[in-house]
């Protein structure tokens, strides 16, 4: 779907000749002539105009009736009047109508001072009402959800929230109930409006009808300041505007950036700011007491001294891990500390095994990079082994927008049923952990005849019905194809097969086509590019090979490594194979951690804890999955004894006798731009508030070239037995929900969303195993590792697969290991074989 | 002068069955039309000059010619949601001669090259819907609906869909939303249904009577049909006459017949000893006319020139026994109840108008309220998303203009009555002391 190209035309508005792009709506076109036409229901982000509020009536020469500017496309030679007596009369009439049932309780309304109804009444209204009858009454305020209060008396029925629910998030929960003057907004089934994007309706509401319960009565517009920032809670890196009162974060609003977020935020981004001021936050350095083994508060000097001591003693037996929220600057400094200061090559920012650096270089090639906006205009989008709504929620909305408005053909290829399945032209499931065989089969489906037995065998090896693969390949015809994939695809030989797929789809040659990889963590791409990798340095340059994440866990456990430096990272929480990390951290001589919250791994194992900055306090840069480098700027001051990470890393380096010579955050950013070859020449000023995509800059040519790739190796390891469930065992897949984050757990507003572990299985497997919905079960993997949870029977789950949530506080999928699991009732009905009994082998 | 085209032999027993309908020459026009090229059928419709019988009076042939060409899914929707107060002509047509409608639909579909058709019938017309469904089944069995009708290559399924009883679903775009399974709210126009209607496809929407006329146009030829009536209002029209007349009912007239002839001649005029006070010429949403305008010829343009409209062709007569306030209040309450609530002026304006009229009735209004009420009607007219708001504001506005004296007298009388009631209760209270 090519992007619309619009030629400029000239039209006249209030006597001014104005040039504006043809066919944009008059309400927008008027702005080109510095004329404001008041609107309530019109919001271009919500799609087609509805013309409901009638606020934007204007006079157009040649048309007898007044027209709504929100729905009239501008044409060459059009003559528009917005100031005539007729228009004025209509505008005053609409304001009068809107206010007759509005309570005008502005002094106690949160919206007061930033309310379009106030502004428009003042600017375009008649100033008085002739309505003397009693107004409409509703019970108020009501909880539309635990996050949103609804005041139906204030509602002017502009449809924005309902349209958001129906046409943007497509959750279809909000509707207008009753009709005429009795109309009110509510949910279809009367249940609370809960969804990952519900908070957007607060921002959309042009009156005080929908207010944030977390922000209610906390501040008035004249008490607050806004600060542009970037959300660091997931790789989508939405642009935000932080509301600050007295140096405290009060609220997060969207800061529209069409290249990133399209002006939306998810509820995690909107409400998890509460973690910044949480009582659970670490605000002072801590060291582990030698006597009682507990973490206790310390001075910076003590903590830095303890850390230096540990590092000096360990020498090059130190490893480093950078977690998802770390900035490019922090990542670069960690690399300097380890590689240059301590001589250790063992650092990683990816939770799983290393990927061949040449594959990484090939995957970073500028002509392979798709931008976020490409999702909206591509001919086809393939969602491969990721769940956008959980991993980068805002991309889910962007994909929906493309499908709904531009007819993008969507293909979904995942193990776990996807939220995008209902709007996909084709969906295919593959067995958990079988993405590589799946890619081999998909490549075959895209290139060869798909009739033969060979093809069926390839499909079977992936656990995918051959007809689903054919349908998927059918949906991927067209020139501009964007592949959105989770970086876990790279595991095994996946990176090579992904490049093979990119070749088959010819995405490199076409503008608007490409790959968009969603990393495991927020700044996964940036940390990789500044060299937090076991096999590549800053700018993906050659570097001595070191241990990757699993290797570090092993090295710590077997004593080859002695100290681990955790930069905003708790591997117990975020990395696969929890047991290996438990063992590794327990065996380490020292664990030095920068952290904002004492997550379980840090609490149990850290020797030294440095309090970390919150994103709202940080200065630095991040790199978006599509290569956009974005800037973080401090909106509030650091609390208590918190010091900037860059400062602490420099200080540790200096104490180790390796002065990095960096005296400010700005200097650190310059150092990043100087060290990463393809970031060369960037400045913070160039990044500004919108960021810059490095693949579109000339310096992108400095990306190190990788030798020509050969055909990827056929998938190794055992082929799938996914089509059956041998011995009652199921293939385990894991997923990380949008809500699985420590920030969510400590944000009071989001508490209600923390979920208990559930194992998702198919109805067929449930019946074979004799399990019922909600039943209490134990999921066993290798050895005696187990997770206790409840059964969730989902029709869409393929037979032979089971899914558990990862990244959660208790009973996370990471505590299991191995591909196959067994599920057993936690308590047998007759009381025998209690929760701790070892399972009897169920019949095959 | 009464004419007979649609109503010719309408009361013949069993006309609703295929057998009787065909024995009277039914479906002959369809046979003939299907042998003609689509363009030729369209030409006949254009030549006939027939204007839509649903209310807006838009030329039907022109509407068909607006449909985009090309082989995409195109829809024909028959608007049988006859909900304009005072209108009951489509009911009689569907009840007594359902095959005439089906025949008209098939011919119109051929003319517009449409390949799906629906009859959206209001839920209250349960009996008529049952009759229609039986007729549709007969037509399918006879090969007049479905695949490749009479070997002409025209494939046309027909679905009878029952509405749930909302006035707004008679508005064409509200009807489309409702037919799609959504809340029946009007859509923004443009795009007009001919370009983007049902399921986003090109859609021809016509009223029952309009489609029922189509077989007759084909039978007699468009030019011949155009000779009936007057220049800008060709053909015959079914008029539903109700209210204070001695013989209420449906009458078929040639357009241009003097209104007095319809009200007094056909319907017998008001009961003995009473005079016509006001009359709605085209359903409850048309601005009212007075006895002085009874001699106007009953056609589209004349009535428009007189400040009203022919609308759905429903004449409601109100005689001097009824206070104009009662009429206004009844009307305003109907439109308040039926407003969908989507656009501001209609939602708030209908509600406000009812409240003001109620105040006139209970004696708490002042003459200034009449000015406010008139100005509120002006604020509604032309500013709404669809015509429902206008449908209340136009008649109410016309009543205030034409009967202001009566409103003021009513107001005064109500004030006196309420102050008398107030003082007598005050006296009673004193007495109790």
C-alpha cells in the first residue's frame, strides 16, 4: 500500500489564500492559514470523522448548508468562511446545546484548566445559557475500571472513547447505551473496561468525563510542568510527556510521534510511573553485612570501596550484564569498564545465547530495516514468533491500523495463539521452540512447489499443518513486506534462517519493506550496538570473544568467574534457566548491582547495591528497534542518595585506575556517537525531541561488512514430536505478558493486573490428561523442577503445546528447563498423592 | 382525482399469492425488463421522472445512474421501515401485493446491475413481514429470485430483515448500520450510499412504494408514465390520510390533485361542524399548513414552495377541536424519544423543546419562552447530522410561527389556572391554621 502523496492546493479561508495538501480535512487545512476551527468529536487519530458534535460548522461558498469542517476535504479554489454571522450563530448554538446538560462543575473538575470544552465555550460560545430546566443526572463518579473514573453528567457524547475501543484497540468493550438525551457511555456487558490501552480514553476525552483515578485531585494545570521523555518499560519506546508537580511525577501522557507511537500509550507506560516514587525503591547504596548476611545501607564511599575491592580481587574474572532499561551510554561505559579496565571480554545484554557477530552485522544492514510507519503501509506484515501486544504493545495498534485502514494483509506465525489472529488473513502455529524448522518450511513454501511430500515433511517438522503454511505464504505476496519478529528467533540457527526469509521476500530491495526485531528488553538494540555483546564491540566491531549470558551463569557456578556486574539487570527475573542463575549468583564471590527495585535475585545475592536512577531522572540515549536513536532527558531530580549510573560507572573505573575522562552525561553521549561507527557525527541537538533513525543517515555506511552469507544450515537437533504428546508430555512455550514487570508490581494503580500463573493447554490435551478449567496443577520439567498453577483451557492452543508466563515474581516459566513438561493435578480427588508427591507417569 | 395504478385491484382476495398475482398479469414487466439491456431499463426509469416516495423525493432514475459500474458487490435495499407518523401506505402494499414489490426489486436490480437485495421492514410490521417472507419463498421457487433469474444472467438473492422498531432506522444510513448489525445511527454523508453504502459497497436504497411503481413504469413505458401527474411530479402517489377526517385511509391520486379534493373529496373532510385548523401535508415532519392552503395542488414543488413538503405523502388533518399545543407536545415527545443521540443539536434540542412545551402547558412559561423555542428550532434546522432534528424543528417552528396567538393564549390560561390553584391551596393552608 503506497503512502498517500498529496499535492498542495490553494484555497481561501476568511479571505486568506492558503496552500495546504489537497484532500486533508478542512479542520486541519485551516491551521495552514493560522485559523482554528473548534472541534470536539474530530480526532484524526481515531480514523474517519463522524461529524457528531457539529462544533466545526463552517460556510463554504457554493454549498447552501453549513458544512462540518472535520469531514470536508479541501479542494483547489474552495472558498471558506469561519467568521460570518451564520457560522457564529451555529457555533454558539452548539456550545449552548452542549452546556445545557453539562454540570459546569469546573472548580472541582480535574480537567479544569486543560479542558477543550472550557476553551471552546470561552472562545466560540455565546457566554450565557437560556436553559433553565433541570439538567440530566447520573450517579457519579463511577469506576469505569480500577484506572478510570467516569462522570456521565460531564460527558458531551463526542464518541471519542467509544471509537477508540471499537476502532483503535479493537477491544469492542465501550459502547453508547440507551439513546437520545439519555445516551451514556458504558461497557457492552457492564463489566469494567480493562484492556492494555484503556488509559488512552482519558487523554482523548475533551471534557472531565473520563479521569485517571491515579491522578484525580492530585494537581491543577497551573501547578504542573510538562517534560518530554521516552518510556523505557518496553522496546516500543513510546514518546511521553511527563507531568511533574513539585519534583514528583504525577502523570504520563502521550507525546505524539508518528514514527514511534502514533500518539498512543499502553496502560503500563501510562501508570507504572508510580514505581518512581514507590516506597520499595532503592535510594541509598547498600552492602551486604559480613556478619548477618543482610543488605544494609552504606555510604557511597563504602559501597564504591566494596565494589572496587571485589573487582580488583577478581581481575579479569569479572562478567557484566546490562539489563533492558540501561541507556546506550551506560552500556558503553560497562563495556569500557570490563574490556578496557578489567580486561574481561565476558559481557552480554541478551538473555539467551550469543549470535554469530556476522549475522548481527547482516541483520543490522540499513536496507533491511523497516520503520514503525512501514507497518501501516506495507502490502503484507508477518508477525513472527512474537506477541506485539505483550512485547511492544503500541506496535499491536499500528498493525491493526494498517489492516483496518489500508488493507494490509496480516500473517501471523507464532507458537502461542496471538491477539492478532482474528484480524490476520492467515495464521499458522508452530510447536514451541521450533521456529527454525518453521522458517525452513516457510522458506520452502515461499519459493518451491508446496505439493510434494518433501514440503509436508518440512511442515510436519515444525508442527505446522501444511495448508496453514501455504495460506501464510499466500498472504505474503506483494512487494512491501514487513517482518516483525521477536529476537528469540535468532536462537540456534534462527538468525541465518531469518536472513534467508528476508532474501526470499526480497525486503532489502524495496522501500517500505524490511525486518523489525523486537528485542527482549527496552534498549536491546542500543546495548547491542554499543557493544554489550560477548563477541562484538561498539558499533558491532571485532572484539575478543567472551562468554554470553548462559556462559556467564555457568562460569560463575563453576568458579571460572568470580564477580558479576549487574547493570539494571536481575537475571533471576529476566533470563531463561532460573536454576542456572541461582547457582551462578550463589557461587559468585561478588555481585555488584545497579538497581531501582530490590527484585528477588538482587535481594538474595547482591554484595553491593548502587541505587539506580529512574528513567525520568536519566540523561542519555536509547535506540528503538527500528534504529531510531531517542533522547532521555531528566524531568525530575534524583531522590536521596541516588547518583547517575554513568557517574558511578566512571567512578568505579577511576578507582580501578582506568579514568574514562568523562565528566558529564553529555560527554558520555558524545563518547557513544564517537565510538559507534554508524552513529558518527550525531549530536544530542540532532536527536532533539523526535530522535533520528541511524539507518537513514550517511554514517550508516560505516556498519562493518559481513562476508556473504551461505545458505543456512538445516535445523539441527531432534525434529518435532509436537503433533502428538508423547507420554502425556507437552512442549512448553513461554510468553511474557505486558504486565510482567517489577515496575507494575510496585505501582498501586496496576496492582490489580498482577496475575497468578496459569498453564494454557488445548481442550484435547485437557481431556486426555483429565484436567478441568481452573484446576490446581503442578507443571513438571526436567528433574524435580515444577511450577504450581491453574489450568487455562484455550481453544486456540494447538494440541501438544502448553504455555506458561515468564518474567513474573512467583512460579515463572523460567524456573523450568527443558522442552517438555508434564502436568498433574496438584491434589488428587481422594486426597492421595499430595502437592509434593512425585508424579506417576501417565499412560502414553 | 383518484387514479389507479398501484392500487388497481389491490383488494382482490389472494393477491398476495404468486398465482393470483400472475393471473392478473404480474411479473410480466419483470419478464420484459430482463430481456431488455440494463441501460434500456434505466432509460425507462429516467424517462418516467419518478421521484422517491419515501420522503426526500429524489429522482429514482438518477439515483440508479449514480451507482458505480463494474463487477463488484452492489446492493439493493428496500426501505420498508415505514415509521413516519401518519404513514401507512407501504404496509398496505406489502400486505396485499407483496409480489409487486419483489417484481420491482428484481427490475431495479437489473437496471442498476445489483447482485444482493434486502427488504428492511420495521419490526412492528410482523404480519406484513410474514406475508413478504411467504411471497419471497414463492418467488424463489418460481425462479424469480436467486441464481440466474429466467436465464438472464441476473443473480439476486433477497433477504427480508426485520428491524427492532426505531424511527431512526428509516433514515437510509441508520438503516444500513442497523442492517449491518450495528446500533442504528445515521452516518455522515458524503459518502452517499450509492457510492459507499451497505458493507461499504455501492447501494441503491428505495422506498417500498417507489419500487412497487417500477413494474408499472416498465409496463406502460417511462414516457407514458411521465404523462401522469404534473411536470416535476410525475405519476401517481399513495396518500395516507389520517386525523380528523371522516374516511381515513390510503388513496392513490395523480400528483397535482388539489389538496382539498383529497382531504374533503376522498377522505370526507373533518367531522360535521368542525373546521380544518392545520394539516401536515407529508407526514409529521412536514411544516404544517392551514385551511387557507387547502387549495394547493398536491405535488412536490408546490408544497415546497408553500414552505412545507410532500414528504412521505401522509396527510394528517387537525381540526379546531384540538389545541395546537397538544399537537406540538405530542410531536416533540415523539422526536425526543426517537433521537439517536449522535449529534448535538438533535439530541439536546429535541429534549429542550419538550421541556419548554411542558412549561407552557403547566403555566410556568412566559412569552419569551416562545422566542427561545423558535430560536432553538432555528438552531437545529440544517445543523444536524441527519434530518431527524429538522423533522421536529420544522413543524414545531411552523406551528409557533402560524399559531403564536394560540400558544400565548394557552400560556396565559395555564398561568391563571396554576395561580388560581396556588392561591386556593394557600387559602386552604390558612384555613387549616
